[in-house]
C-alpha cells in the first residue's frame, strides 16, 4: 500500500500513506509558514513523518476538489486550516501517516501499532467498566486507546482524561464501529461514533463530530 485514499462522503475524506522521504518539489504545495516549519525540523524521521502527513491531507483534499490551504496548530495542539475553512486531523505511527478532512464538522483520526506492552498500561487510560469488558488482548486494548485518541483529537482541547472523561460502550475485537461519549466536561454526554479497522499490525480509527 503506497497510498490509500477514501472519500467518506461528499464532505469528508481520509488518506493513509507510507512514511517516506520527500524531495523539495513534491512539497511545493505547502504554505510559506509550513515550509518554514518543515525547514526547522532537524530530526530526519520527524521530517518524514511531518511531510508525509501533509501529503496525506493534500490527497484527501484533492479527492474533495478542495485547494490546499495550509495548516497550523493552536495552543491545544489541534490543526486548523489557514483560511479558516473545514476541519482536519493528522496522525502517524511506525511506517504510516494519515489525515482526515471534513468541510463542516470537527474530526479526529488516530493510528497505533498493536503491541503487547499496552496490556500493562491499560489501567492508566481505561475506566474500570471498560477493563471489565475488554479481553486481555493487545488488539482490543489498542482499539480502545485509539478510539479515545480519535475522540480526544476531535473535541480538540487539552485537559480531557482518557480514563475519567471518555467512556466507551462494550465492543468486540473485530468491531468496525465503537460507540463512546464524553462525560463531566463542557461536552458532557456528547456521543461519538468511532470507525475502526486494522491494517496489517496497525489500528486505524476516526470519528466525525
């Protein structure tokens, strides 16, 4: 898989790309501000991740016939378009970068490698209710983590606890949809539908507000 582009509906699309090096010409679409940001990334691996994520969001925008506006991060670490139109979320994990865009509604996307060690830290991000229904399975735990990460990115503010404020409904390890809600914040009782899939040894989740 070099690139996977998926038009979700007439207003939204996502793209996933293998992280790779990029020559200067292939990044000519970036805004001046983004080119400065890219030039200031000294670590080669971070440069590849950053650039591939921007290529992914451009691919998603091309699918919707939307010109690339350039993006920046706010004080909460959430990405925004420079022209104020639409909503975006970016993610990367070992070997892959992804992005999702929606014309009208906040979005969140996350990708995580499935690893055994997540079983040891489940208590840090899972409510006791969730620990009861989740199997002791790295895939099941990674899906839970990733779903919460997508919701966290979608709501877009720091200070939201994965364990205390984001509650998942019971779901199976082969679930393609995970239901959840935010509680005890200004978005209390807001309900989310998280879409999930497994790509090789990586979990991908995304949600649209």
